[in-house]
C-alpha cells in the first residue's frame, strides 16, 4: 500500500481546500465594479432635472391650453336671452288712506244683573234669542213684597176715609186743623211706602232695557242670586263702533264724518263702510297717539263685537301718480330697485333687449301696485317676474304670459 504524501492546501479560514475533481467546484469569478466618479454623478443629476423640467413645462402648457379653451368656449357660447314678463310704468290717480288697527264694539251692550237678591222663580227666555225692549227676562221671588203691598193698600184706604171724615168735621168747626193735617201726613206716608214696595217688586222682575240679542243664560230656576250677579248678556248688533288709534301727525287729516273702510279676517276681501263720529280731544302722553271712534251700520248682522279690524281712513285721492306692479320691485337692505328694459346693439350688429337695474324710491301700496316717487319715468317697461335669473346688462326676451298672475279659479280641496 502506497501512502500519498502530496501536500494539502488550506483555505484562508484554515479549512482544507477541496481538491480538483472532488467536492464543490469553486465559484465563478466576477469582474471588479468600477468606482463612480463625481463627473458621472453630476451628469445623472442634470439628466434627471432636465426630464422633470420637461414634464413640468408640458403640464403647465396643457393647463394653459385647457384654460384658454374653456374661456374661448364660454366667450363664444353666450346663453340665450332670459324670458321675463314685462309691464309698463303708468300714471294714474290713486286713493290715499291712513291705515290703522281697530276693534269692533257694540253700540249698546250690557250684562243683565239683578239689583236686589232673591230666588229665581221664572226665566221666560232662551239663550241666543232676540228680545224687544221691556220683555221680561228673569222673575225673582216677590211674594213678601206683594203681601206688603196689599196691606199698605188697605191702610191707604182707611187713611183716606179718616181724612175725609176729619175734613167734614173741620168744615163744621167740630175738630181742630191739626187732626186733619195728622191724617193727611199718615196717608202720604202710606202712599210712599206703597211706591217703595212697588219699586221693589219691579226690581225683582228684570226686563230687557233695549232691543237686542241675548247670550248664554248663566242661571237656572231655583238659584239664589245676589245683586250684580251675571244672568245673561244683551247686545244690540244693529250698530257697531270701531275704536282705533292714529299717530298725532295724522290729527290734521281727521275730521268728524270722514269715511272709513273696514276689513275683518272673518270676511276677507269685503270692505265695510263707516264714518268717524268721535275724535278724542286729548293725545296720549304715553303713546303720542289719538283715539278715534267710527260708527257703522250692521243691520245685516255680518260683524260681531270684539272682532279684529283693519281700518283705512279715506283721504282725498292723489292724481298723476306713477305706479308699477308690486312684483317688479326688488326689496333689499341696500334699497329698492327695479329692472328696466332697454334696446342695445349686440356684437353681431343686431338689436337686442337688455335690462338695467335702477334704484327707486317707493311709496304707498294699493291693489297690487306700488307708488314710485323717484327713479322711473312714465312708459318705462319693467320686469315683473324672473328677476332672480337676471343681472345688470343681461339679455332678455318678453315671455308670452306672466307666471305670477293668479288663476281665475282656485283649486278646491
């Protein structure tokens, strides 16, 4: 047996190196990496910056082109004229009023109450019925007073007989004059007591003081009522008062007999006529207002006392007043204005209608029209509907109809 004495190689880590033809083959050799110089790094940074600059310039150019295209589109694509309803500013004579708030009051209204205490024996009326003056309403128990009256009548007859007897004796000088005077005083006292008892009996029969309508009965037969207790209300509806107040500045415009128009919420759209009958001679120191009372005929019994009333005191009409429909005025915190139509030549050379906003000073309102005191001229055409879509200089075209016109008939539920 031969021994191999060939030398063995070791790796750098002290392990025996693998022999050729045995074990794992050695790894392939890689070329060494070239070091990055400063010039190459600068070149790469320059190339990156150039690429980013080109991208930014392209994006900016695209945005500029898009903005210009959008601007050109809207500049060349004008919206069509807005359809609006128009009306003329006209001159007319308008009525003038002094507005106020009032309350209706019955010319005659009382609360029926007894003057004396007593038990209710009879109630000859029904709640809500109409009565005439003198009709009995309540009968209280008067049996005691009726008995007293009978006794007093008997005493009066006896006193009359005694007086006549002593008068005859006095004529024959058989008795002194003092006896005649004594019996005369006795008869007078009895007659006075009879009148007192008769008046007390009359107080226990409560009658209607005037013609009117009764309210709801507050007592029943058998109730004991005290003086002043409420039995029923009695109201004369044939005539009503309207009480209202006006500022002291309106006092020179008021006079007795002046006409008044009244509206109530219960009968909307209906004007009732009245006339001023009383003007309070004093102005309230607290409110600086003057109280006024007007009287109206209510024989048709359409109104009731206590109703809320809108009052308009009629003044002389105002001629030559410029007015426009109420919907034409645009009310803002900066002032009132209207849109007035004018004709101008467009860019294409054609005449078109545009609107201009004009500030106006308004006055009173009446029958859906507004008084224009300044800012407009007679004949100006103003926009009465469609103002929300308009601006100063906007093109418009007249609509065929006004959408704000109320229909002839309202739908029924």
